[in-house]
């Protein structure tokens, strides 16, 4: 093997070794100059430092005298520490919402008028949706209306404006109501929950149950002649049923939690109609049935 070939072989081995170091994580030089570890290990080790002489030798052959008796007496005769006092844990007070003598949300709502109910809902902290929403969406429309519409939950536009059904679905709902001669001042619109769920998700049963006493009081105070339920979620909540909206719509039901039962018509949600234009015909049939009922009540 000539010298050139030998140098190339060494360079290849060195390159391979560096690649292996890099693969093992040693990809950075620590010192400024290379260090030959073999030459360092070949040097003789330095002799260990001589141990220090005992105390007696360092003192000239004389041992250090013991401590005076007063120190040893102090160490042995000091008073022991008093035993720690036993602390009796204080009983945990129940949360305000869980106090036995505190009225529930339903009891509070029953004592309020329609004008006071909104203020009570604004102060209510029993629904977790309030912590993530920007605005309370209590209602819009007239407090003397004979037609009440109940949807599921506020969306993004509703959360920003603080009113239910003001987005695209709400604009379609206004057009549908105008087609049967109803403007905002002749209807009362609300939802089963008063705050927007995060990401427009479906409200949980617990969130709906927290708002339901206030909604029931809204119905009891408004005393509408007819209720329209917009969508399957509102229908299943208010009618306490598991049937789908396609089976519920177009049929008169009854809301029986008031002194006088109120006729109820479930229909398709406007947001569903925006995605399924062919279903508008069925919603129009439901609206005509509501119009005929209200007209007959006025005559």
C-alpha cells in the first residue's frame, strides 16, 4: 500500500469515526485545541497529598483540652421542646348553591316578574357557559306577544350582540315570520340556554337544566297563546321526548307546566334550512298551521 492510499484510508476511518460521534450526539467541540487522551492517561498520576496529622500532633504532642463542664451541662440539661399543639380542622362549609336553606334557581325565578327575570339571570352563576361567553342572550321581541319561539343556544353573532337569532339563521327566521305577518314586535324569541357554548357545540343536559327554571318562568309570565320550538334540541327539551324533529314537526303538542296548557308546534331550525333549502317547504307548512291557530284565537 503506497503512502497516498494509506492516507486516504486513514482519512476515511477518521471521517467514519466523526460521523459515529455525531450520531451519538457529540457534535460540538469542547476545547479550542485537540486533546490526545492516550498521552494524558500515560502520564504518571500525582502522589496523593499527605494526610494531616492528628490534632494531638499538630498541637505539639498535646491533646486539646475538653470543653468546660458548663457547655456539656447546657447540652444535657436544656428543656425539651413543647409538644406541638393539636389543631382541630374546621368543618368544610357547603357551597352557597348547595346550602339547604337557600332557595333553588327555580324558587328564585318563580318570585320574579318578567322585567326582573333578566337581572336574575345576569347574576346567576349556576351555568358554566357564562364563564366562556361574552354576552347574555336573554330574549328579543315583545313581552306582550302571543307567539313565543324557543331555539337551542346562541351562536357567534348572538354572543357578540347579546340577542338571540340575529345571525344568518335569525335573518331567515325574521323572513319566515314576516311571511305570516309577524314582525319582531309581535313575537318573543329566546333559547333553552342563555349563553353561547364554546365552539357552538351542543349544550350539555346539565347546562340546559341550569337554565330551564328561568325559561319555564319566562313562559309562565309571558303566557303566550302558542309556542314554536325551533329544532330538535329545543323540542326534546321542552317536550321531554327522544323523538326526532322529523317525527315531531307538523303535529300539535302541549306544554303542560302552566295553569292553562299551551299549544306547541315543533319545526325545523332555521340553521338547518340554510343548509337544506328543500326542507323549507315543510317549515312553511308548520308556519301556516301556527298562523291559522293564532288567527282563530283572535277571532
